[in-house]
């Protein structure tokens, strides 16, 4: 019953979001955003490429760093201290992206590297937190059974902990990438390029059309990535753990 | 087969020492089920988990087949011991077949052998191998899950099994069915089994030997009959309950009783022709209940083919218990 109600809520939420996005597109159409895109397809493609590059590179580096660190601090030896990392990650999340950008800029100067570095730093936290929480919330009786059956700690990690925490880890990655797509628009402010170029140019020129010709592709990019990562989850999460979706 | 020698487990909490297991010495023979019995916190689970070295031993040593386990590689030791826990602990990310094949895989068996073993084990625990092969643990009921848990522990045919309240989380009906199946399996596989329980009835039903613990100390070690008929101290007496004589009756069947009665077959009188009957393989507790509900105070014993063998009366029970009805009568009459 509760499940059904939850499903209904989710469905109405999805419809509301979709309507909102359609409104955005209609607005963008009447403000001439699509006309601008049609007139300058080359610009848009270059900026989109820059945007994807910043997001992709920072996300990849973040995954490559945060997941191993998350695994490392959930090892029995360090388990006592993982709350420090979780608290650090939670507090870190409250610092605005713009502030992170400004801080990093004062050390690394302006440009593409700074943009990638700041976004990397910012996307670490959700991934790190979800990895730690995901591994920690694996049912201890599973680990006990594995250990008692003679699995080495390496086998426990690869065959039990990671597969069972995968849902949480992938959710962290998905969240962080989607947020990243939006945050990457700020990269323009420190000379990192990307679709923020159009958005901020539009704002300074009081030209809503130009602004939306940047904002609409950013939105579409975020939605597309979210969709693709959702599909990826379905493929790589073990089937035995996907019961919630199948049950409905 | 398994020997505990002065085994202790001491936990330090601040500057206080807590003895979870206190100087336990115990010997378990090959092919027997020894039930560790006691209230929670008595150290029975700790003692069990020391056998596969999930908990390190503070003092003393444990020998399996004469080998000191502290000198063995813990990983290899655990792979040679079946392990079943109350929470079952099936791996949710693996199919039933993968779950059962975990230890054979760890031991590097070849595929054909693992597949054959899977089929064998599923037949043994009474589940259809094909139906469950590709299914996942969450699709199974609690009873089915624990059957898989037992099958998984038996997979590599380990000589020793450790079972930590395996049937504790199941409802009484399913629990009893699994206990009976477990006994049937044990008759074929003849493993040396350490079985933790807090349920005296379960212990009586399953155990060859019972070891009763209280705050880390071994109170009594003996057959269920010894424990029930001759509890060593007040703790054991309280723990087994004041109905221990009735419980003891569950250890015997009608067959055991009538084998001790001379000329049993000739006993009959004309007016004893009623419908209170018990089969020869019924346990004596149930039989007593039938006899007590019979208006004449006796019941017919029938064989497997429902042929009446003879008449059993309340007085016969004094052979196996301390109830002496004949001696009791004069006392009652005097009163």
C-alpha cells in the first residue's frame, strides 16, 4: 500500500518535472533561443564539447579517486574513523560551488585546469560518502557468513561488499555527475569555457534568448546523462539486488 | 574428533576482565551432534566461533582430528568447516546455485563437479535443482533459505559443521520440519556437528550429547537422557525445566518400552476393546498422553500395519521413569 502510494507520488513528480521542462523549452522557443542555436551551430558544438570534456574528465577523476578512498577507509583497520570522512563530506557539500571555484582560482589561476580541478573536488564528496555508507550498510551477517566459509578479505570485498554496495555507489556517481553538469556552467567565469559562455553572455546582454540557448542544452545534457546512467545501473547491478523495481 | 582443552576467552573492558568462556574442556566424538545449550550471554556462540577462528582464543587450545587449530591456516581451516548461522547469510547478489557453489569455487573444483554437487545437495535438502538454479535468495521463504544455508555449508563435504541457532528464526512448524530433515540428512552424512541452541526441546530432539553453559562455564556435558534424568546442579535443573521427566519421555518410543516388558503380547482383557491406540514408533510422551486420556488407563499398541500387539497401561511407565504408581497407591490410600 505504502509502496503503491510512493509509486504514485513518484509518477506525479515525474509528470510535474516533465511539464516544467516543456515549459522551459516553449519559453526558450519564444525567446528565440532555438533561432540562435540554428544561426550559430558551430559555436554551440564547440561549447558543448568543452562542457562535456570538463564534466567527463572531472567525474572520471573523481570516481577513480573517491571509490578507492571509500573502500580504503571502510577496511576494518580504519572503520573507527570513517565518521570523520562522512562528516567532512557532508560539511564540504554545503560550501557553494562558486566559493570553491574562487578559492581554487586564487591558487591555480584561471583556465581549464582550475575548472576541472574544482569540479573534481566538488564531485568527490557525494561519491565518497555513498561509497562509505554503501559498504557500511552491507548486512553484517553476509560478511560473517563469507568469512566463516573461508573467504579472504580481498574476496569478501570483491564478491560481497562491492556488489552489495554497488547500488549506493552508482547512485552517488549519478548524483555527482548530474550536479556537475549544472556546476560546469560556472567554469566560464574562470575562463574554463563550456556552455556557461552563452548563459553568462546572455545575462550580461540582457538577452534571454542567448542565455536560454546555453541553459537548454545544459538541461538536456543533464537529463540525458541521468537517463544513461540509470540504464547503466540496470546493467551492472547484480540482478538479485534489483528486486524493488521488479516487484512492482 | 573435536577436543577443547582448557579453552578461555577473556575480554578486557577498561581494567575489568570479562570471561566470556571460562576454562572449558570438552570432547566431541566423530559423527555426533553436540548441542551447546544455555541462556543468551553464556558463551556458547563465542565457543563455537573459536572453532573456525572467527574469534581468537585467549587461553587453551582446540584440536580437530588431533591437530591444533591455532597452527592451521585460518582460511583453509574455515573452508574445511561447514558454517551455518541464524540469519542464514545467503549472498543476495548471487543466485542459489552460485551461493551453494561458493566454497567449491574457493577450493577450485572444476565446473562439472560443482554442478553435479549442486544437484546432489538440492536433492538432499528437498528442493528442485532446476527450479531454483537461477533464482535469488529474496525469492525464497525463510525455511527454504535456511535449507539452502545448510546445503551451502555441506557443499564441500566438510567433516565438521558449526551451526549457530540455524532454525532459531523460523516459526515452530517449519522449525520442527527442518529439524527432522536435518536429522535425516545427518543419518546419511554423519558429520561431526557443533550446534548452538537456547531451546531445550531442540537440544533433546537433535543432540547425541548436550553441553550446558552458564556465564562461560560448562555446567554439564552428557547425553540428553543423562541431563534430564540426572541434572548435576540447580542451574541445569532449572534450565531443563520441572517437566524434565516428560521431556525425557520424548527420547524413547513405545518399542523401547515394550521390549522391556515380559510377555507383552499376551496381555489383554475382554473389556479393553476401545479405540485408544498408539503406533510402536510413537514417542513415550505422546503415548502417555493417550494413556491418560483413555478411560481404562491403557492403550493398544499397534504395529506398522495397524495390527494390535498388546495393551499398554500407565503402570508400565515406571520402567523408564521415576514414577512408581504401584508404590504410590498405598500411600494415597492411607491418606
